[in-house]
């Protein structure tokens, strides 16, 4: 490793939701990367006392292979609002 560089430490988990299914209420305590594996549309509902950058409700189309860097924080619930099974990989970036 070059001088001044740090090793990246990460841990992964996954989410699978059938159409119309809601995930568990959760909080992301670490910055993370969402990698879309399957699905067509997903929504995120934020808890009222836990503001997020996208507001109380955010819905978006997704495509397999798409990825997004997300900052830590917010208490939220993922909802599959699409017509297809939803599957994502979450890679948490350790401090």
C-alpha cells in the first residue's frame, strides 16, 4: 500500500423483498454502498423523528448493477413498490 493510503474495511449484508413487502425498520450507522441485484422500483419511508436528505418518502426506479453511495444516519423502512422481486447488497464501510 502506498504511503498515506488507508486500507478499506467493509462488511456486507443483503435485502430481499417481494412485491408489496416492507422491510424492517432500521438505521444505518455507517456509510454504505447499495448494489442493486434485482427489481424494478423501491421506496424508502423515513421515521418522522429521523430526517433524511430525501425527506419522509422517496421512491425511485432501479436496475440490476446500479449502485449508490449513501451516508450514514436516518431511521427508515424499505418498501418494494415494484412489480418484481427486489434484492440488494449493502456494503457497510467501516470507520
